[in-house]
C-alpha cells in the first residue's frame, strides 16, 4: 500500500470510487467534473492510496467549511475507499495521512458528517480522535428521503495539546 498526493490524472478513479459511495447513500450525491472537484477540495490536503499493483484504492481530502478568515483552520474530512479494498487498512492510512498533513498546516478542527448506519466510518474517525458532537436531523435528502447525519469533530493535538487524545498509531501495511 502506498499513500501519495492526489494528482489530476487520478480523476477517473476518484470519480468511480465516489460513485460507489453515492450508491450507498453517501452525503455527496452529486458527482462533478475534475474542475469543480478541484475547486472544492483544499490543495495540499488531498491523498490517494494505491494498492501494491498500483490501483487507486481510495482517496481522502479536506474541504473548507467557511470562507471567513476566523474559520480558516476548520475543514471537513472526506475519505472514500473502493468497495473491493474496504477492510484492508486503506481508510486508516488515508485518514492518518490527512490528519498528519492537517496538523502540519495549522488546521485546528476537522469535522465529518457520517450517516448513522456507517459503523465502519464512525469507528475509523473515532480511532483518530474524532468525537461525536451530535446528530443533525433531516439535514439532507437522497432520492427524496430526508437523512440524518452524525457530526464528529477533532481538535488539533498541536494547537490544543492538553485537550486532545493522541490517536493510536496505525502500523504500515506491507
């Protein structure tokens, strides 16, 4: 497994992986073009995980939650892993890399919205120090049905060292 920065040439794989998640009722139900995706996610805060064979297994990226300067250190987390690679540690490596990159660039809060039935995503986020803040009731629709989302957030161990538990280290897969 190899984690590296996401490149424009990865777009076809990103699109395909995101499409799988949309089919599962992910929060993002609108697939876009590379240009709109690229404008949405923060440069330097985007990663892909590749299998030993070089296939893109997943991606992770941060997105600004507000354009206000006072919110410049708050970002939303997106982590997607292709169905054929789930349960193999790709999500852990991606989220671990994204958390580390965010710490290096002074993001003080990361947040995520997760569907209540996505137990794997909840476990992954909590493993990296995300805490449940609450449930946002009927916050979005998929196919005309209102959905709830669990809101989680994580405080930077660099900015708030006394208040943040240290996430467990994830061993590198060979």
